[in-house]
C-alpha cells in the first residue's frame, strides 16, 4: 500500500469511527415521523423544542418516535417549561414511553414561561426530582454565542456539569475552533465528553420550506450566524459535510480531547443525511 493510499485508509477509518453511532436532530413539524422512517430502527433521534410549537409538541413527537423503535432524546427547553408540576408531568410521560435520555437547553423563548431562566435552573430542579433520565446532555458553543460572553458560557458549563453526562455542541464549521474550545474547557476543569454538532446534507429549497413552517426557526437561525456557510450553500444545491467531518474525525482520535460521536443537524432532511452517513462510513 502506498503512503497516499495508507493515509486515505487512515482517514476513512477515523471517519467511520466518528460516524459509528450518529444522532440525528429533527424539528417536530407535521410529517416528521415519516421522514424519520428513513433511519434504521434503534437509531438515535433528538427532537428540538421551539416556542411556536411548544414543549408538548416535542414530548408528543418523541413519544411517538420511541414507539416506532427509535432511541429518542427530546430537548427540554428550560424557558418553555412553566413550573415544577409541568416538569414532573413531562418526565413521567417520558418514563412511560421508555425514554431515558434528554438534552437540557435554555431554549429560544424570549421570555421564560416560569421560573427557569436557563438550562442550569432546570437541571437544578431535575436534580431534586425522582426521574428515570439515565443520561442528560447539555449544550456547548464552540464558536461562541452572539449574546453571551465566553467567560459566562464557561461558568454556566461548570454549573451544569454536576448534573450532566455529556455536552452536545451547536453547529461547528471549523475543526480547529472546536479543538481550541475543547482544550479551553478542559483547562477550565470541565471534563464532560463532547458530542460534536455537524450539519447534515442540507438542500437550500428544503431548508427554506422548513424555516417557513417553523416561523423562521432553528434552521435559519443556526445558519444566520455563519456567513461562510451561507456562501457555501449559495454556490451549491446541497452542503456536503464530508470535508468537515474528516477534519473533525482526525482530531477526535486524540483521546485527551474526549470527543465521542456526532450530533447531526438534519434540518429534517433525514434521508439524504442518513445516506451520506452510510457512504462516508463505508469509505
């Protein structure tokens, strides 16, 4: 085997390991269950929460997907949950459906529905409840947050890590920026494993349709923060995650970083993203 062939083989193997058990994030609009049917049974599906549809839509869709044999991870958006009673009802509903993992986020609601201003508040409340959530994830921002200074983000992660099992990052389009962020976290004493948020195979027309149905929701809001990504989309019909995924896969091999797996933002283009995963995993 030539040096070039050997390098390609190593890259392909690293990418296959990174994509071994991906999580597919979906937005709970009408018809999403049919789109998720493109995934094999047992696949991990995360379900977002939006102020337009409310937390109950997230829970209902999560329960139905769990009934179809998927490993479901609903987003519990702190600012969309009114009080302890509603939280207790939600976790009881999830337990009845056999859902034992959740991603706790602050949420996009401009005003909190109750006393939970951020994910840390909701995690503190969850810590006082009896529930069956065996794994809890929290969000991370490798390329920063437009409204929250970096120091505050790190302090929030320190607060949340005592209740959490891992960090799932927001979309990241720069492998080196991700590595710098992870190292900064480790230096700050945050040792949670990291699941990297990557874009799936995004088609511009479908992305626009989804954004309209969600009230210009999560899909465009993510991309609006990344001008370079918009430019890439403008030049092609679909975004190909392969180069970015390969770059991240190479860095994920560094054990001290604690990177374990990917969280794919499908923008409900589940079939195309799953097909890409299969192709990329097979080399």
